[in-house]
C-alpha cells in the first residue's frame, strides 16, 4: 500500500476573476521511503497540492471539491475531524517551506522553538527537550549546536535557518516530509548541501519525502520519481532516470532545457515561450497548447488523457497517439537533444551543481523572457478565444 495516495484532487478558489481551478484532478502516490519530486513553473499548483494534503487551504476562498481523495496509510485525511488532523500534522506529516523566516518566530531562540515542538508533540520535559533539540541541530549539520541552540533566527544564515526548519520538521519523526521549494532562496553551494542532507535523512530514517521545486536540476539531484505539473494537472510522471532519458511531454522537454547550466548563453535557457496562464482561464482542451511547438488542431479540440508512455511512465499529450507529428516537427526545427548535456556526460544537473560547488560560482542570472513564442496555432482563431475564456 502506498504511504500517501492522492486521487482526483481538486482545489478551487473563489476570486474576483472567477473560479481559480488551481489544482484540477491531480493523482499520484508516494511509497514509503521514496523521494518524489513535484516540478513545474510557478503557478502550476504545487503549493496548493501540498497545502491540500495537510488541509491547510484557507476556506474560504478555497475549497477541496467532493470526489477528491487523500489517503495516508489507507486513511482518508479529507474525512478526519480537525483534531485528528492536527495530530497527523504534528506526528506523521511534516512540512518545510521556501523561506524559513516566515515559519520561525524571530523573538525566540531556535532551540526553544524546536524544544517547544518536542514538548507539545512528544511530551518531553524541558531539560530532555533541550538535549534533544541540540541533538537534532547536530544531526542536520549545524556546528557547535550547544551554542547555536540559543541563537535567534536572525543570527543565522539562510542555509542554517533552513537546517533549523528541517530539524524542527524531524522532531516529530515524520513518515512523510513535504519540502516546498526548500532550497530556492539559497545559493547553489548551500542548496547542494541541503539536498544532500534531505537524501541522507531519508536513507537513515526511511521517511518518505515530497520535494517541490521549479527546477528539474534539483529533481535530478535527489528524487527517485517525479510528477510534472502544469496548469493544475499532472502532465507527466515517471522514474527520474526515465524522464531524463526519454521525456515525452513537450513541457517536460522545455523544463529539461531550462535547467541552468554554466557556460551557456542566457538565451539558450528561455525555451518555454510565454507564461503559465491564469487558473481562472485555463486554455481549452490541452492547457499547454498555446505554448507548445507541437500543437495542432487536435490539441485545441480535445483534452488529452494521461497516456501510458512506458512502465510507470505517463504523459498527457496527444503525441503519444501521433508519433508522426513529433517526427514532423522535430525534423522541421531540429530534434530535441535527448542527452541534454554533452554526450557521455553525467546527468546535466548533477554536472552543473558539482562544477558550481567546486568553483563557488554564483547561480546564473534569470533567463530573459523569450522574444516571441513559436505559434504553430496562431492562424487558428479558436486558440486566442480559448485562452481568454
Ligand atoms: P506553485 O506552488 O506551483 O507556484 P500555487 O500552488 O502556489 O503554485 O498556486 C496555484 C494557483 O493557485 C496560483 O494561480 C495562485 O494564484 C492560486 N492560489 C493559491 N492560493 C490562493 C488563494 N488563497 N486565493 C486565490 N488563489 C490562490
Ligand atoms: Mg509554490
């Protein structure tokens, strides 16, 4: 039995522009001890998915629609009374966020905050909790934990604060850790260290992890499997090795090419034209079609289901049924380079992070917005209307 099973999750928000279908029929499972990556651009519904799992969606304006299911060890979380749900949050599923300052209280020493969690959730006494807090700080790689335990959050670096957050999350010995962009605010070297820490903790404790990120490079570093989200839906899912070797969905291919690499010109990074549309106005049929180089009539007229692309590998794209279309477009514009880095190299993301760590290099600048989208459907009047809908 999977540790966590999310089925047909729909989380909508009432907004002034209408109903935002932020998460719209998402299904995936997490096995015990597994690190599952959820990847997608900003606005694709990753955070709303994780907040839904913990039932932390503000209602209103949000609501999880009937028909959605979130089972943890077989138990339906969406049916639990709030009091039991609080126990799940304290003991079974822990979450860490991108910016630790928003979750750490600035007026208390970090050790007190960890100790407090231990006293509430584990029922430890004061002295015992402090000892355990020091032990946890050591375990997440903080030097001199006996001194650092009395430091205030602002006295620590960003990487240290993220370690404190992880220590706090670990204090309840969770079976599942949800880490939402835990390294996005950190520089490349620290990011690599935090990812290494997460993997090491998984290896040591056997906890499962959902790692949310917009960077497939991060996924390559630590994840076993990956779910690619776009516009509130899962568009591709598979083993990380499979996704890097044989990405099927044009969106996944774009994300792969967007992995920052050293020694490449910035223009090469901006490969997915346009931006994620508003969740109150998803494009009709395939939600990615206005940005897709492969799109044709079918994509505007019918929503693609998740196709089986191989063992444990799915893709929500009509190209699975029409490989001739993929060949046609590839021959026109040059095939997708399947080994994204130079041939024979290790996974591009790994190579990048290693090199960056070795050179102590700063992350490359943000890619400039693309000049113009390839618009294979631009002559189709239905397209623009659909987008506005
Ligand atoms: P991601 O984490 O992938 O960047 P999110 O899950 O945060 O994306 O957001 C998905 C969409 O849901 C966004 O368009 C966002 O504006 C919308 N959304 C999230 N929270 C709220 C809210 N409280 N009210 C209205 N819309 C929201
Ligand atoms: Mg987010």
